[in-house]
């Protein structure tokens, strides 16, 4: 199965697009990845393989970087999901749990836990290869945007966002969003 915007595929491990090699080159041309950079990745193949193309170093896989678990909706066409269920989700996207899946609040909590644990590691430079939902969650946490309003943050496929953390004060780090969707 290839990426198809009409299909719900949050945590499904789908095949890469035929364009994958071109997409890697585009990303490599956007940013210089320093040799000492530490790489974290979602366990899904679409992130793991990208990370492997960006570094020769060991990649740290973290399940907290998985996209939203859509449960029974996974790999279904969005149009095939019962409209009443889809409307329940759309009307309460923060707390609604997809059947046998998770809520956006669940994804936010695990993304925030990952990010806070990462800050404690004191790495100089880190690259996180993950999904739009996780990126949006981390940005909403850093910017203190409510989850209800977090979808004002558009995260484009294959683009890069950069957060600079001044963690000298462990209890209250200062964040600088250098860019979103470069």
C-alpha cells in the first residue's frame, strides 16, 4: 500500500512512495545534519528509513513518536468510516478515542513526555523523525497552544521544523521556534 490521503493510516506501517529517494534529497538540501547530531525516530518504516538515509549513526527508536493510533479505522478509506463516528471524532478531536485506538490527548501526553525526557538528555543537536500529529503536539506544548486550537499549526509532509531549547533552567526551559515547514 502506498501513501494515499484518502486512507486513514496513522500507525499502519505502509510502503514508501516511489518518490522516496527524491524526497530524501530534497530534505538533505534543506538542512545540514551535523555529524554529532543524535537521531530519534518513530518505529514506523516511513520514518526509520528516512532516518537511516540521513545518518550513519545509531538511530534511537521511540514508540512515543508514533502517529495517532486510529484503531479500527486504520487502512480504511475515510469515506467508508461511519459518518456518525467520524463526526464524534471531529467534534471532540482532543478526547474522542477511535474504536480500539487512542485520542489526540493520548498522543499529546506521550509526545510531551518524550520531549521532556529528551530535554533532560542535554544533547547538543537532535533530529526527530516523526509524524505530523507528534510534531503538532510538541509545537502546541512548546507554544502553549491548547489542543483544541493546535490544528492552526499546519504540518506539511516532508518538511522540517526547528525548535531551539535553552535548557539552562531545567524547570523552565526557554524555546525558540526557528521555523515550521521549511
